[in-house]
C-alpha cells in the first residue's frame, strides 16, 4: 500500500505550540527593565570594597577585635573558604540570570515564589539592621570620644539626623550618576 493510499485519519495529529509559556519560563518585570532606569554606577572593585566594608565596619570590627591577633588566620580561612566561593556563585548566578533583583530572581528561577521572597527578605535583613544600629553606634562612639553625656531624646534626634544625612548623600550620588548616564555625551560614548 502506498503512502498516498493512507486514510487521512491515520496521519499524526499536529500540535500547535502553546500560546503562553509556562510561568517559570516567562521573564520577570525586573528582567525586562532596561539598565537606563537604574544604571550600573559601581565597578566590580567598588562592589567588593563595599561588601568588605559592610562586614568589617563598626559592628564587625568589634567581633574581630575580641579574637585578637590569633584570630587573623581564622578570618583569612573564612574569606578563602566562604567569601571566595560565595563570590564565584554570585558571579555565576548573575551571568545565568541577569537582572535587577539578585537573590530574589535566583531563588525564583530555582525554587518557587514564596522561597524567593524568603531569600530576598533574609538577604536584606542584615542591611536594615545595620542601617538602624549604625547611627546609634556612631553617636555612642562620639560621646565616648568627647567624654560627653546627653539625654535619650537628644540621642534619638542625633541618630535620626545621621541616618537622614547618610540617606540624603546616597540619593544625591544616585541622582548625579543618573544625570551623567543620561547626558548626551555618555550616549554617544556607548
């Protein structure tokens, strides 16, 4: 029997491609946003220096100081065994799923949405706690340095003032960087 003689009902059914991809395959909004909305303003060295600064600043340095000189090899071991592999993992995940959102995007792509929220929450919680504790530490160190005592109300006002000055400086730097990135001369350079 020839192929022309086959009944039409025996032909394999054709399937049309799905109109919408499964939810896991869709790009998230943060992956679609162009870089011009929030341009990259820090180099790799700047990001690394910021991360080390966050770890070794006032709250981390007090922990490091309690160990004395004998703790330095352990800190080096911790950097080699934890921070270096963590940095390599971040570089790999950032290249695999580029976009604004970091930990949230990586957890969303590998697990599910509740775990992505939980991962993003846990990655930002130390930043929030450090941001809240740092002005109090700065005020207390200044009071210790100048052998001064102030009331609780003035202490809270000074802490809020320090916090808002730091936030204002950060926002001014971001605004200045965005002006530079959107200037006509920077568009021609790209």
